[in-house]
C-alpha cells in the first residue's frame, strides 16, 4: 500500500517485513531489512513494493546491516559478523569479532564494527569495548581502538579511512583515524 502524507507530500511505502525491523540496506531497486526479534532477513523490490522473507539469520538479535562489495554484512547482539548473499540470503561466512557488534559501516573494502564485551552483550547496551576493522575482501580482522572508559555508540560514520563515533550519553564525538 502506498499513501501520500498530506503534511509533507512524501510518499510512504508500506511493505511487510517481519517483527522488529532494525536496519536497512539498499542497492539499486532492491532493499533489505533485518528484523532483530524474529531474525528474519527480508528483501523488498522497490519498484513493486513487494517483500519476501529470504532467511532466518544466526545470532541472538541481528540488528545492524550494511551493503558492501556486493554482499550484506550483518551483526548485532549475540551475533558475530555475518556475510550474507543478497540474492538468496545464504550465509557465506561468519567472522569472529568478539561478543557482538553494536553497529557496522563500510568505507571501501573496510567494514568498521564497534563491539561489546561479553558482560555488556546480553544487555544490548551500545557500550563499546573495541572498534574492529574487517576487510570485506579477505575477512581479516584487526582491533583499531579500545575504549578507555565508557563509550556508548549512538552514531557511526566512516569516510576516507576516518571513523566518527557519536556518544550522546557523554556528549562527545570521537574521530578515529
């Protein structure tokens, strides 16, 4: 169903995607949505607004996703980094990143994932233990930064090799070269 919002004149498209839509990724006329409650990955044809469930993902609550190098990369509470084929939802590989990822962004071949530790992971709080860099082409993982004190990740952006993390709990913006 599509409707026009009278206040903004925006087109609002509604496509059923599952329980707990948490993150989206786009490529051309296709969107993918990951649902953290039922762990379902859905694909939406943006031209027809039709959605289809591709797969049920591994992990406790996969909730963050990015499109990079022709694949979907997914992480979340109780979930390592999953490389997923966007065509059929098949799991191509699982990359060990620690307890779980809080968020994920891509910049070229690099995937940037702030991770929680095992104590914080069950709570789902966005308290970062380390920032990991993962090569999308090789799967190699390196620790780029380790939190010294509490850092809550409420926003994450990467551009030209620089990662920006916003922490609205502390009122800080961190720049990590």
